[in-house]
């Protein structure tokens, strides 16, 4: 019924929509929604009555639009209400529980957090076991209150103005810790994933504008971006004024940089599944295979390849492959990609993670489970926990996973890991300048997005999940976000980023915008052309690339790709024209010479092709593909002895193919040496592995053999002669 009501509203059938909406809400227990719908019906009834009586009302249109907005919002709330009353998810069960046992107000929560913080300050000044026991008790009470605050905030129930004010008093408190405020921001973000709430949205803006802590401000900004992305239609229809409130954020000195960073981090998160698959399917199996060596791999970076070459040559290739894969992952990690998901996804089954709020805790000894380890006198966990707190390439959720693993497996070498982690922290600090304010903000947004990714992918049952990290997360298409990026001239960098990450179609749309604003942007036209080539839309690619060639004539890249497009369309004359022009710019380009030679071969201009293929062979010091082309040209021009000499060189090479042996057979067959021809055909058949594969290859050349004088019956018999005695 939700979709039906929405369609009625979009078609301005307001009375019918309100009647359906009342029916839709009738089976819920929410009297407030029902009352609001009745008020809308009453207001619209009077409006219709006055209009039918000819009463003039200059504000009628505004009132009608407002009624529609309210109806859209109530339709969303009613749909959500049905889900909350279904009692088939954690959130719905929590909602039903709160109806019977209401949670504390935000004012009470603020007072309790402030009191607990004061107690913690006093307890931390006292030494001894009794003080530790006291602190454990305080931290457990603190966790209970923050969990309640999280669950209360997460519930997708609209805040009243009073609740908004009480929430801001928590944000303004000088006693409550920044970690608790960041924790609350996380809950607001989750809540807005279910239902756009103007007051919760305003609260995130308030946090971003007024809290200096990057942990708070960046979580708030991530929540704002996700809410805009997930609820674009609902906000446009029900709360369009929220867009205007974003104007406030533009006054923040780092807003545009932070916004762009968050968008890039969210786009980067879409690579996580691919990285995870690569780890599981390639890298980990490769490392596991290395255990068959005489010594297991301990530290990839310290492996001396020469130590293995005398034992088994295959090991060298295996280790080199592993090292290359790890280097690739390290580069992704430096870019900000999530390379830890595979490692830690299996470590989220501890009881700590049963509570959804704990996926968003900021790691530190203030968490009861960590404090217990921190004060453990039998194991040296304190130093490790301090080091882990400073680890910049691991999100909070994964830090908890690692610590809880040590707690359940105390025999693990914590000192060794601590040393390695300390060294890594120092390297990252030197490489990335992690102490700079900008990098701290970047790190906080990245960690929160990674915590959110793990929660969306790993927590709860299918009824609990709202997985925002999928192919539909096209944040750059959101109109409001797009406009903000455009204001800061970030469309071009975003297009380049999407282009580099392989989102070519999305980048293409942005480049099309760019050339409207700047019709002389050569790079944009080139990338539009390239995007069309990838989509095999060669006509559009030619239009873009020819414009680029006009703006920057003689550009080798443009000319080569124009030639490629014309070649794909079968216009070899035009392709040759552009390649010849490119040759003037770079006469010794192997690629250009090779392409010109290939086009000459396609047009049966074998003597012209030979000049270019000999040049390619010379420049590449005997490349097999060039020799292949030379041999074919000799063959097609009837210079069979020269062809045989070149093919003999080709088939001696390790990269010789079944086609090479077959072509050698063609030369002998055309030269009327059937015995030698069959011998080479048999070798081609062996390399092709399957008779049908040889037959497919051979059948493509039958017309050519016939044109060169091989009799029809011999051509028919060749496959049978090849199969004989095989």
C-alpha cells in the first residue's frame, strides 16, 4: 500500500491518498500517526469546501504543497511503523520493549553520564586493587548508560523539539567525554538510515559545526552524507527545507575538504568486497602453499629469494607473486582502502559484539572488557593496548577483535606483536604525517566508515540489515552533494577519481558536465572518448576524440585512439590516416608501427606491411608477433622459402602457438609438400589439445588454401590425415 499511496500523491490525488493512508495506518498501534492523518484529512476537507464555495485564498497553493509534504512523510512513517511492529528484528523488538518500559530522557542520561565521568576522575587518582574494582564497577555502569543512549537514539522515531534540545545539551556538556558524543553521533547516523528525521539531521549539523573533536565531527558528517544519499527522495518530498540548513555548514573552515574526503572514502569502501575476495582466493592460499617449503614464511619483506633458488626454482616464482600481491595491497592501504576486512571478519563472534552499539565504540581502556585486560598484572596487555590505540590503519571494531582474541588465547605472543605494531605505527607516522589535523580527520572518517561497513555486512540477521555498501551507492549522483562539490570545483577531481577506480560510466557523465562549462577542456574530451571506447560506442568516441584533436592537434594518444575507433568500424583508410599522422609525432613508436603494419596486412598490402614489421622486429629485438607477421606476409606474397625460415625461428620459441605450427603446415601444403605439411599440422593439433579446436582453426583458412592452389579434396582430407594414428 505504501507504493500505491506514493503514486497517488505524485499524481495529486490527495483525497484518495489520505483515505488510503488512514486505512494503511489503522492496523498500527501508533495513535500519533493516526491523529496526524485525521488532522490532514480534516484540513484538506475544509480546503476543498472553501475552494468549492469560491473563497479566495492567496496562500492556498502553499498550504496544498505543505499537506502533500506531510502526507509523504506520514506514508514513510506508517511504512516504518509496520516494520517496527513486526517483531522480527532487533530494532523492532527494542521498539516494542520501549513501549512497555520507556527509556530515560536525554536530560537524565546527560546527568548520569556527567556523574559517572566525575566518579571516573576521582577513582583514577587512587591506586590499589580496590580502586581497580571501583573503576570496573563505574565503567560497567557507564557502558550500560551509553548502550541505553545508543539504542534510544537508534530507534527510528522522530525527535520532538524538546528531545533535540536535550540532545544538544549532551553535545555541549563540558564533562561528558568526546567518545560518548561520537558514540551518540553513530546512533543518529544509524537511525537516519531508516527514517529521515529533521531534528536528528539538524543535530548532526550541530555536532559538525560545534564539536572540535574529529571523532565527533567526522562521524556527524558521514551520517549527513549517508542520510542525503539514502533518503534523497523522501527529503525532497517531505523535508526540502533540510537542504537549506546545509548552508550553515559551508561556514566551517574544513567543510568542503572533509566532504570530498568522506565521499572518496565511501567510494573506496566499494572496493572492500573485491579486496576481501582477493585475500581469500589468492593471497592467503598462496601463503598457505608456501608452508610446503623447508621453512615457513615469517616475514615476506625479509625473504631473500636467493636462499630458495637452489632448493626449488618454483619457490622463487611463488614468493615473488606473494610479494607483488602484498605490495599491491599495501598501495591500496595507503590510499585508504579497507585491507583488513578478510582478517577480522571472522573475529566478530565474541559476546562483546552481540550488542549492536559495541560495533561503534571508540577503542580504549574505558571499555570494561578492555579495562579488565589493561589492569591484568599476569599478562603484559597495557603496553599493547596503548600501542593499539595509536594504530592508524585499523578501525575501532578490528582493534576490539584483536584484543578479545588475546583475551581468549592468552598464549599468543603479545610482546612480539606489540613490537611489530609499534614499528608499523612509527612508519605510518613518518609516511603519512598522521599527526596533522587534516590526516586525523581523514583517519576518523575512514575508521567510522569501516566500522559501519563491518556492522552492515556482519551483524544481525537478514531482517536487521540495511546494507548501504552496494552497487547502488552512487553518492556522486545525489543532487545536493553534487551541487556542494560543484561549488568547490571538485567535480573534475571526482570525475578523475571515478575514472581511475574504473567507474567509467559515472565519470563519463561528469566529464560531459565539465565540457559544457569548459568546451576547451582537452583532457575531458579524451576521457569521454576513452569511456565510449570501453562501452564499444565508437561513433560517440570518434566525435569526442576528433574534438580533442582539433583542440590539441598532433596529440599521439588521441590520434592512436581515433585510429582504433575507425579500425573497429572497418574504416581502414581513416585509421591509416590517423596512424600516419601519429607516426610523424613519434616515428619509432613500436605500437604505431605495429598498427600500421597490421592495417596493411588487412588490406592485402603485404609489401608495405613488411617495411613496418621489419622495423618492429628491429626495435623489439626479435619480438615473436613481428616475426609472425613477417612470415605471413612472405607466405601471402608467394615467397615460401623466406616464410619457412621465419616460421622456423617462431616455432623454436617458448611462446610458439598451435597457430604458428599450423601456418608452417600451410606453407608446405601450398608448396605441394603434403607429408611435411601434415607433420606440422599434427603438432598444431597436439598443442590445441582437442581435435575440434584444430578443426576450427583450420576451417578458417580453407578459402585461402584453395586460392593458393591446394585441391579441394586434399583440403577436405587434411583433418582426417591429421587425426590418423593420433
